[in-house]
C-alpha cells in the first residue's frame, strides 16, 4: 500500500499529470492526490519532504515486522528527520520562512516533540513491537531488551527514560526562538505546541520517569499552564 501511495505521490508531483477531481490518476485515494496535486502546483510544495514522510512510514513497517530497534541516537535522529521534521518545514514553507537558522530551529522542535512522544508512550509502543530506546543507550544504562519488553520499571530502565527525556528537553530548548519568527496566529499556535511538549516532560519528571508503567497525559488544568507559559515565551 505504501509503495502504491509513493507511486501516486510521484504522479501528483508531475505538473503534467491529469488529477482533476473528475479524472483522478488514483482510483484508491483520489481525495488525497487530486487536492495534493493542486496544492503542490499552487504553493510549490517541496515534494522531497513528502517523500521523506513516506520513507519513515515504510521504515516503521519494516522495523516492526522484523522486530528491530535503533542501534544509535544518530540512527534514531535520522528517523525523526524524515518522520517529524518535514511537517515543520512544510508549514514554514507556507509562511515564507525559509532561512537556514529558522529551518534548523524547526527541526529541533519537531525532533524534540517526536522524542518526547516516544518517552511518553513506551507502555503502548513496546507491546506493538515498536522500540525507540537505542541499543547504545540501553547498554550504557544496563537495560536489557527483556526488561523493556516486560515493561519492568527497574532502577536501570528509570535512568534510561530519564536520560532520554532530558535529551529531548535539551533539544527543544535549541529551537525555542522560532516562536518569535513565525508570524501571526501560526506563531501563537507554535507556542502552544511547544509548551504541550514541555508540559509532557514536566509530567514525566513528576512521576519519576516511570512511563513503562504509567502514561502521562494532558488535562484541562495543563491547558491553562501551557497558555500562561506561551504568553511569556
């Protein structure tokens, strides 16, 4: 299915393709590729970013099928480069923000959000065969794959989650200035997105990094905290 999706993306990116609503190339996803074809033409969307997103989906399928994780943080960051960073870059493209420092800050924010989600969700991801704790981090903290698969909250797994969480927080800090670059409503929405990620970090810390057992989630009271923090960024 993803291979077919990629083929349709290639056709949607072709300026000469006939993807009108009444004569779409794809009989499976005309509601996706007909509008996307028009959007690519109207806004000169960087198709490589869309291809990166698909490659990340494909990688998830392969790694889940084969029961493989990530060896190093560099390998995991390459996944984030394709699974998360294109979203921020596409949005910046629409707002005409294309300078290198802003793109780098966007990458930091998107990568941090992706990583924070990983450390929020191991109790859900690991049973589904998705393991984002790298082998090098596990080795450094003395964590076995058996501990992770059994969702055992040992002192070693707690230290692993703490290390990964603080890495994510530090990554987010490098991108914070972007909220002052993105104009108008989008800039305020970005502030709230960033604060949502940072609030999850707060909750992971508050529960002692025990996310193998308990998944932290945002509630109504957290929205007030996020809003207040967004105003003073």
